[in-house]
């Protein structure tokens, strides 16, 4: 089977796209063409794939990427049995003549836009409704794969869920250490970046450092650079997920401090499961899915939204109780190994795409181009 995979939004080394889904397809013997922003992200394509380079759609700078996307997808999908797109933006640039097409739904884009404070109020009010229209048309014309159970509520049909699990090491990771905490993932204000910086400031007198591993939204980069210059923390920027998780091993805890905003309210932060897979106690805010998992398994501590004092107390308590921290880490690791190990889901994902590739080609009608989208 020949599969074209496309993104203009995500990093080419995105854990879900490259290191889970594409890797599973390659391991099953399928051929991959990958349309992704390799040059803009300074990434050398994997030698096992055919690469098609495109500009990256980032923040409000999307016109160039959208303009290039249709031609890139047309070239990438030529001769393919299946086209898999990972961005809602690409629904607006699908080639008219294309193979069976799958949209992998990563997030609730409308909810993300509602939470963006950098957008004009008019766009924040109108764009979500337009996005829902795009989603509805996509559901009528394409196959959908959902990253989370909570996404089902947005669609009328029944669509398979391919969860955001991770690779869990077969050997138990080292126990938690006593001198640093870690955050892995994209950094933004809504993901708790300001709280992380303040927590780093308060941890420093206690001899605990903070490692931040992940790309950051433009509006908070100056804050992070200032914090690093002041010696409060170490910010490593984007690191491929498999390397980032190795860097996380041996920390006191893995931090997940998102705010109570619509994009995260119904979701399980992938980093929570990733910390568990590396034997780290989790310190999380009380998003329902994350809090339920932590409470059920006893793999960490739940702290109130925006409460840096509570997060500080949780980290210091874990540092001062190494046996308790190790027990939390071990419980999280065992839970991840039993229920969140990607290889257990990879075969089902590949089988799903193989089944769809055997069905007739979908309609070539446009999903619908909404010019207001370009203002995002």
C-alpha cells in the first residue's frame, strides 16, 4: 500500500504522525510519501520515506503554506492508495482528484480559537461556526480518525479512535531523582507557561532546577528567554519526542499545568501518559481526564489551577519522600505499560487504513474554502 501523509501545521517529527503512525506503516511494509515542513523546521527527512517539502503554517502566518499545500498534496498523492491529512487547514486544499482520504482529528480547533486572546474579537466569534461547517462537510466526504474519545461529540457518525499513547520501555526506567523537575511539550500561556516560570523561581532556593523541553508560542518566548538568562531554568526548545522523554527520566516529577480552558477541558494531555511511561510522578492541574487517571492509579498529585504554591509544595514533598515518589512512578509505569503502549494499538491502526484503502475513491468535491479562515 502506498500512503501519502500530509501536514503543514505540525513539526515533521511530531510524535503521533511520524513516530507512531508513519513508523507503524513502514514496519508493516507500506510505502510512505510525507508532505511536511522539513526546511522550515530544519529537519532531514527519514531516508525510508519520500519527502515533499512545504512551508509551515504557524500562528497567523499561514497564507504561504496554504498556497503551496494543494500542489504539494497533488504531487504527494499521485499514485497513492490513501491520503492521510492531519490539519483542518488541509481540508481546504485537498486535490480534486485524490485517493481515499482520511482526516486524523488531533484537536478541537474551534475550541482552540475561542481560547486565543491574540485574535480579534470578531474572528473569535465567527470562526468557530465556520470550522464546524468544515468539519461537517469533511465527515460527509472523508474517513475520520479521532485522537480522543471526547472528539466523538462533535460528529454525527461513529468514527474510530486511535489514542495518543506512547512507546513504553520494556525495562523499568530509573527512579525519580531529587534535584530537577521537567516539562515536556509545547509551551503556551494556556498550557501554564507563566506558572512554570514562577514555579522555577520558587524552586531555585530549594536546590531544584526546572527543565523545559518543547517549542513555545511567540508571545511567551521573551519570558522564557529572560528566565533562562536569569538562571531560573533551562529551556531546550523543540526536541523530538523520543529524545525528550529520555531527557525527562530521573526527574522528581513531570509537570502538566494547563489552564481550565475549552481546548483542554475534555482532553487527556499526552504528556501525562508520557511521564508515566518514564516512571515519573505526575503533578497536574485538575483537568477531568488527567485528574481521574492520577487519582485512580496513585501516580501523582493534583493541584488547583494557577496555584503555584500548591505545585511548589507537591514538588518539594516528592523530593523529600523518595520512596513515596518511586512508588508513584512505578504505579504510573505499570499503568502505562498495560494500557498506553503504542505497539498494542499500531496493528489496529494499520489494519484500519488497509481496509479503507480497498474501498472506492471518495468524492473529489471540495470541502469548501472559507476565506475568513485565512485570517487565523
